[in-house]
């Protein structure tokens, strides 16, 4: 069984990947078998434009990637042990009688504003937080569902499935809600890790549309015969629940051998925080807007969403549309020499939707009495500097609010390749930053599958030791 292939389908906000993993007791190796774009679409819906995920394109990308992985496994004469799917949180498909009834909305669609008002009119945030422990973000599933309810979009709907759950259902015919991702809905009781019937009913949402929960490591089902054929597998393959919330999988793959670390899972968003044994549901924590999300093996991901690389990618898109495309690698190099860059509030709600990002950032800098960036390199420096400043504040707050202390910071995900960001984070926090792995999410996904297949055994610490033993890491010491 040591030579078995474990396949991760990892869907991110800008691209999807199918990754073949091989795991032994002291190594994890990943090979990307395919990568496809995740390009959201905006369509007119009678009164407003609406932003959706092009979900069928993503599913096609996953199927084609699975076909390639299966072909490669056969050529290498190894068996495919299982498949695990993860993606971003909060979004979902609506189904009736097993059929998807509408195109899933993108969390950056602005209909959520109405949903927040509708939810808080029935249950103020303090009451929601006491049960779900979730930071207030307008993108949370609960607010999207309230917007759907008001718009009549839940009529006839008997089931909702978050994105990985939807893919698992299309692969196996089995409907389940995986717990780590379910914790991003706002409908889960974070202490019991069960759906909160009182919360759901007070909001007037149909409890019956919530699927049975599954926890990471459980087998959901096996590939449907039609899917087995489609991907060219010789026989059906089990589909396993992983930390299907990408951040939960990323946290599994933090290459730490001790427990006193903070992490930054750095992609489109930066998820900044700590791993805890129990949620922090105090009023101070709620006011600081910290979230308690469910992690693999009953851990709590105590963290904050920071706007992240979204700010950079939106600026790059803007320059490209303006006919002045920029290369990020050279911009970052140039940004190293910019001094006195403006520091602005990266978490400002106006920066959340897609739109004219440089203008919005300039407004934030102006508001803060800071110099307004003018060149692309100045914008980049300002974004990176402001992200690092936000990380430092949030890590400090997370420690204070939870009574923890940390001696290092791990940065995993795409942002771990951004040397300027890593160095500025070390400088701002006064702590060493350990960068890598880049594909942390896929690694966490594959490791939980490997444990489920009996290839490795042990707790999350054991899985982390495997990552640490087989990944090239970069260390940044604080400089002042
Ligand atoms: C990161 C992430 C965050 C979640 C955001 C929206 O990819 O999953 O954890 O808050 O996307 O779902």
C-alpha cells in the first residue's frame, strides 16, 4: 500500500488543481497533474449584475485532472487509494431532488448586504457568536442564505451542499456536509460541532436542507460507475472526507514540531491565527472579530481573515486592463527599494468586492493621512507593508485573547514565496518566519487521506512531522 496514489482536488479562488500524492511514514510527495483557471462570471439578473462561480467548468477541470492522474497511476503501476476534495469556504449549491437548481453565487456578490441585515434583525451578532463562534464577514453562508430566503431562492430547495460537498456528491451520489467547511457557514454549534437547530430555526431557515455531517477521515462513498468510466479508472475509488475547507487542510500541513506557533495561510485571503483546543467565545474576542473555525481532529482554528493577495491580484488585473500589464516578480523586487510607503487598513470592507482597487487603496491612504502611492511598485510596497502590519496586530491580539504565546510564525501557501512579505512580517512581529510549503493545502488534504487509508497513523502532530521532514523551508529572522 506504500506505493498507493492519493489524489487531491484543490479548488482555489483563482485556480483549481488536481494533485497526486505519495505518502510514507516519513515523507510526502506531491505532483501536480493538472491546473485549470477558476474564472468567475457576472451575469445580469433582472435588477442587478450577479457574480457566480462557473461551477461546471470547475467540475470539468476536476474530472479531466482525475483522468490524467488515473492514467499516470496506471502507467506507473500504482493503485489509486482515494480521492479528497477541498475548496474555499462559505459558498454552496442549492439542490432539489438531487438536481442542482441554480448556479452557485460567488461570495463577493453584493447580495450579502441584505442578508446581513435580515439575519441580525432576528439574531444580533452577539447571539450568533455565542453559538457559532464565527467572525462577522458578510460572505458567511448564513448571510447568503438569508439573502436567498428573502429573494425566494430557497423555494423548493431540499438540500444545500458546499462546494467540496457538491463535488463529492457528483462523484459518489452521496450527500454529506464535511465539518471543517460546515463551520464556515455560521450554522454549526462550534462547541458540539453539530448543526445548531435553535440558531437555524430562529432565522427561519429550513433545517431539513442541511445534510448529515461527516468528519475528516471518513469515507463518503465510492465513485459512481458513470464517473469511474469517465475518468478511465479500472474500478471504483473511495472518496474520503478531508479537511475540505482549504484553510483546515493548510493548517494540517504546517511544518511545526512544537506547538507555540502562529500561522498565516496565505493565498487570495490571508488567514492569520492559532490552533487551539477549545473555542474562545468571549465578548472581547467577538469585538476583535476573531473566528473559531473547526479544524481537523477536533482542533479549533482561531483566526482572522485578512484581505490577502486579493489586493495585489486586483491591482494587477487593473493594470492589465489599462494596457500597462505588470510582472509581479519584478514589481516585488522594485518594491524592496521603496521607502516610506503608506500603511492602510487592508481589512476595510470596501476592498472586498471586485472593482477599481488602486483608487480604493488611494482613498484608504488619504483617509489615514498617508502618502498616496503613485507607481505600481509603490502600490505593491504599500500593500505588502500593510498586510505585514495587519498580521502583526492580529497575531498579538490572538495571543492575548486566547492566553497563548508563540515563538515563531509559519507562512504556508502561495504567499510563502513572497520574500518581501515574509521579511516584513518577521520585522513587524519581531518573530522568525518560517515559509513553506507552497502547496500546504494539497499536502494537508493528501495526508488526511493517507491516514484514512492506513498508510500512516497518528495525530496531526505526526502528520506535521512528515511535512517538516520532506519540505524545503525558508527562515526569515527579524531585522530592524
Ligand atoms: C481561503 C478561504 C477562507 C475563507 C474564504 C472564503 O481560501 O477558504 O478561509 O474565509 O476563502 O471562503
